[in-house]
């Protein structure tokens, strides 16, 4: 292992290959969802170029699915609801940025691509690495892999979606909520998280018949706000482990 005067020790070749494999595996798995988004976007009435712009500029799967779902629902205030909902869902990326800015140490213009690539997957792969060099490689490698594949599959999905015609013939009008749930489900790893999701779902179902599209999502988010204000139960949080299962320093402490 060699040392860089700016970023510290460099990764050995074998360790670098391990991290790159993680980046590619996450990138491929996540990028595949872009096909669904592309098809659903054109089905909601967006053009091919509008669909491409959403993936290239917004680049946030949950927010993108929320936007096309609300637009597909139509109704008065759909545009405003789409912006509000996608912004609310995107707030988590800003919180990730606080963590990643300390790990990456980027300066100047490099902060622009770093901000664009700060998503669930790049953050998760980065903080799972015990070495600072591996954290940086995990972030950039995963972020770029997801970005490239997500945008390519978005184009493919949009083209396929145009060829299908009316999506209601195939039941694709229900695919946006299904895809959104597929993205959410793997993150519900604790009993508290599942309870909050269940309460939010009930709130959304009660509000949906009486509110414009998108508003039920905003109202349901209050469940998460209330849960966050309640005192935590039990241990302060899960122990952090590195890729071989050994306890390691929590990301917040490692970045301090």
C-alpha cells in the first residue's frame, strides 16, 4: 500500500478490485429500475426529452417516480404537488451531503459532481468501507455506475414505453406505486421503520379520496416527522460493521 500526500494511504490492487465489484453490482441492480421509470414517464405524458432531463438532472429515483405518479394522476395543482413531493423526498440527499463532504474532502468545482452523485447507494457503499481511500472510491464508483446505467436504461424504457401505446391496457398505470414500494421496502429493516411506513400508508389512504394528487404523500410524511420527535427506544442504533463482519467505527465518528 502506497501513500498519497493529500489523501493518505492508497488501496492495494486486490482491495481496489473488491470495492469496484461492489460499485458495479450496486450500479447494475439500481440502474435496472431506470427502465421502469422511462416507461412510466412517457406513459404519464412526458416526452422522451423531458424524461431524459428528469433522470439526468433530478437523478433521484424516489423523487422521479413521485413526479411521474402525480403527473399521471393529473388534476388541479398537480405540478405544484409534484415539485413539493419530490423536494421533500430529496431532502435526505442533503443530509447525506453533510456526511459525505467530510469523507470526500472535495473542493472547488468537484463539489458539483459530488453533490449530483450523492444518493442512497453511493452513500451506503462509501460508509461501509473501513479505509478512507475505499470510502472515496466506493462513493465515486457507485455514483458514476448508477448515474450512467440509470440514464441509459431510462432512455431504453422511454422508447419501449412509447411502443407499448396506452399503458392502462397492460396495467402499467399501477406500476409507478409498485416501483416506488420496491425501492422503499429494502430500507424498512427495523420494527420502528415498518411501523412508521404502515401508519403513513393508512394516512395516505384516508386522505387520498379527498385531496389532489401528491398531497396525500406530503400529509403521510407527518408520520415520519412525529416518529422522529418521539424518544428513541432501546440501544442508540445498530453497531457498524465492515465488509468482513467485524465491528468498526461508526461513520459519524470516523468522519469527525
